[in-house]
């Protein structure tokens, strides 16, 4: 979300109330911290810069002043007729060394172009006076001759040193004055900003707090809860909790309790309606189950009844033929199978879980239907994963599921075909997947949508309970079972069961 969108949501009151309350506090506190920290750091930096400039220029000023003092001292010693040449030479060596050190010190703190020019001229003047004195001393000038022409020339060099030292001193004084003036202006500006922040910061906080209060008051000034009352045809009852400036906490509490009581009544009514709907759905399910049972039992009963009626109309002493007896037994067995299937479906099984390889259960199921496969001229193709599929489950009940799937595939291929069984890891690697494919006619579209419901079958003599029981068993194992028609022909069933951790050796 962009910053402009966040600001728009805040000022229109569409943000959560905590954000509306905390935002002004954080804004004012953040501005105050940033301003205080920023100005403090800036003042610290300014003072450090001023100290650096002052220290550099003060060093140059002191060096220039010392240069000027030593130069005039040397000139005084030169004019002193009581000081012989040997003593002067001894003092000059010491003063000359000091002059060179002071020139280096002054030059180490030169930064501006004017300072560099003054420093170069000062260095040149010090060199000239040094060369002049060394030349005079080397030529053997006497004490009386030092005040003559040679003295005049040395005085000129001394004045030159003094002039350049004074110039360098003046430049450094001006730099210090400029820095002081600039820092004074900056210091005043920063102090002004801090004073304004000190004055308007609390005012900004008060304004934002007032704005948030008004917005929250506007948001909760009227709370309306609209309930569609089921006791009235097309009417609605509106309960209001009105909050005004004159409302007390007790008034709001009473209004809220009235709304809560009404909501509780509506909740009770909804629970009653839900129970009625569930009861109706159960009755519908029972009706469908009864219709399925009646259909499955009525057909064989009708056959037996017609056969017995036919026999009763024949002459006395007529005996039941072998084919008629076989038909009666088949129809009775069919009814018994339907009843047993209902019992199996309604019974809640107890899982006898044990850790085993799913491959072993599949091989056992295939062995049980091997005779039916050969009898129906059905080719079996199996593809098992190279590693075991360890699961925690009831091997007997899972065997019932796979046998039922294999027999359904066999019955779907009365003229022979191909049965393919694949056992592998799922794509996620957390489940074992068993795929059963046949080359039969597939599953009718109207049956496919309710294939795993009781009595859903497209076989002429099937009960429609096998897949319903299989789904319940797979679900009890926290697995899934699904079915679909293949693009060319035939159907495919997929059973996925969660794998257990690989046992440690």
C-alpha cells in the first residue's frame, strides 16, 4: 500500500482504532526525537568544526607572532655593538633553527590560497635574512661595520619577514572571525528551530489527539444492529445503541445488553432451525436408503413369489424342478447379500492397525482374484515402486477394499481386457498411491457423481454397497479414494493412504 493510500485511510477513519490512536503519538514522538537528535548532532559537528578551524588558525597566528619576535630580536642583536661576532654567531644558530621550525609549523596549517601566498613569501623572507646574515658573518664583518650598509640590508629583510608574518596573522584572524560569524548564524537558526518545535510540537500532538477523538466519537456515535426476525414475514427489527455526549456508561450498557439478548435469542432460533434441517436431511437419507433396500429386496422376492404362485396353480404332487430350486436359492442369496451389506455398512469397524508394506496387501488381494482374472481372460499388469510403502493400517480391511476394486474391474470386462495395478509414492512423497485401471466400458456419468453413495451402481445385479464401504474404510485410514473415466475407454480408481516413517534398522 502506498504512503498516500495509508494517509487517505487514516484521515478518513478507515484504519483500526489502535492505529488511529498510536499514529499521532508515534508521529509527534518521532518528529521530536528526529529533531532533537538531528540538531544535537549538528551542533556537535559545528562546534567540532569551529574548534578545528580555531586550532589551525591559532597555530599559524602563534607561529607568525613568534617569527616576528625572533626576527626583531635578531636585528636588535645585530645592532648591539657590545655583542661580538662569536657570541652573535652562537645566538644566531639557535634563532635560525627556531625560525625554520616556526615556518614549518605555520605552513602545516595553511589551507586557503591567501594563506599559501603569505606563507611562501614568509618562507622566502626568512631564507633571505638567513642567507644575508650568513654571508656577512662569512665575510668577517666587524662589530662596527654591522651597523653600516650591511645592517641596513638586514633590516630590510627583517621588515619583510615582519610584514609577511603580520599578513599571515591577519588572514588567520579573519578566518577565525568568519568561522565565528557563520557558526553564530547557524547556531541561532538551530536554536530557533528547536524553540519552534518545542512550541508547536505539543500543539501538533494536541491537535492530532483532538482529531482522533472526534473521529472515534463520530465512528461510535451510532451503532445499529439490524436483525431479520423470523417471527415476522418480511419485516425487520432494528436495535440501536445510540451514543451521544450526554450518554452515560450505564445507558450504553443497558442498550448493549438489549442487543446481546436479542442476538442470543436469534442464535437459539438458528440452532433450532439447524437441528430441524439436519433432522430433515437424515429423514431424506433414511428414505433414500429405504427405497434402495426395497428395490434390492423386491426384485428377488418378486421372482420367488411368481415361481411359488406358478407351482401352487399346478396339480397336486407337482415337484419343484432343479432349475427352479436353483433360482429360488440364488434370489434368497441375493437378498441375504443385500442384508449383509447393509449390516457391514452400518457397523462401525474397529481398526486393527499394524505396520506393514502396502505391496504385501496388494499381492494378497491379487492372489485372491487370480482365478477370476484367468477365467475372464484378463491380462494383469503390475507396477510396484522399488521401495516399500510402509503404512499403519488394518491389512484385512484394506484387502477388502482392493479385492472389491479388482472384482468391479473384472465385472466391467465380461469379454476380457487388461487390468493395470500401480503402487507408488505420491507426488508429495507423504502418501502411498494405488491406481487401478481397466479397459471396460467405464462408469455412467449419472452414476459417477454419486458412485461412493449407498446403492449407487450401474451393474444389473449389484447391491451398490461395496464402494460405499470401501470409501468408509479408506477414510478411517485418513486416506482418499476417487474414480474417473479414462479418455479412451475404461475407468480408473485412485487410493491414497498416508505413509508412516521408515522403520529404523
